[in-house]
């Protein structure tokens, strides 16, 4: 009887270890393995519905890119990154602003968008622009390389903000800034409430440098700088969201 009981216990243990048992739930199964040491974001994530926020001509009529680049103090010779570059609205205009002695790295996680942007870069002969495929929890940027890193109308689509921002931080040069353009509304409505944005950046070791409403553009401008030591992933506390 003892042997039979031991066999039954062993069989039960094996069943627990076998894949495909629908009553076994891994709470981390829906996350990339590379993000699981970081806390899960306590907020909904907006679905990616388009790589183009709106028509480029309309955006130019509003003076969007010029206003943002002026506020970010983008000048010739800078090295900047455009995260979630999509069809390249900011990529093209940043390339023009930094000039031949500057560099722009356009990054996206959408392979289709990357291919279309690469075609545009070649067609328009943007020799100071490079293209890179990123990951949902890692922008994959080279260390100590950028004066400014732009995230325009895409922060609310980042499903793993703590892993993403933690891995983004080393890419900044001394005095570099991360620039976020987004709308003051819930993440489910393709925006990010400012208090939530501030909290998530602060949790990973950034400080707010500037925050400005842009009512004419239906958005806000926020810039962040690295502050202090980068925290250990396991010590990061997720921000609470009311969304």
C-alpha cells in the first residue's frame, strides 16, 4: 500500500508539471520572459491601431513638429532617437533639424512600418537616418548615444513600461532627455494621465524636467532626465492607476 500510495503521489506531481493542463495557470504567461523580473503595469494598454497619428500636412499646418523640436531645443549636430517612429513624420523632420552632422535613429516594433520607413528614408535620401527594429520591452538602443529620445503619441501602447524605460535609460548621454508627447486621457483612449506618466518614469529612476500643456495640439509635452542610480528590477514598485 505504501508503494502504491507513493506511485500515486508521484503521478500527481508529474501531472502538475506536464504542459497543456488547462487548470494550471502561469500568471506570467502573457508577458515576455525578458520582462518578468519587472513589475506588471497596473493599467490597461491601448491597442496599436495605426502607425500614423494623423495626416502629415494637417500636423504641419498646426506647427506640431516645429513647436515640439523648439521646446526640446533640437539643434544641428545632435543625435536623437524616434521611438515608435511609424511612417516617419518626426523622423524626417528631426533629420532635417539636426543636419548632416547630426544623427537620427528611427525605431519601431512593427516590421511592416520599419520596411516602409526604410523605403522612405532611401527615397528621400535621408543619409543621417538609421532604422532599427525594437522589442515591446526593450528599445534596443546603444548606450550613451542620444541627446534626446522622442516618444510621440505611443507611450500608452507600451505594455511593459518598467522594463522598457529601465532599458532605455542607459542610452541617454549626460544631460540627455526623454521627450514624451501624449494626451491627458485614459490609456484605453490612447492617452496617458500625466500623474501616471510621472510615477512610472520616477519608479525607474528619472526626474521630470518640464511639463507643458499643448492645447492647440491636443496634447502635452513632458521631458525627463536620468536621476540617481537605476533601481534593481525587483525593487521597482508599480504605480497604481485609476483607469
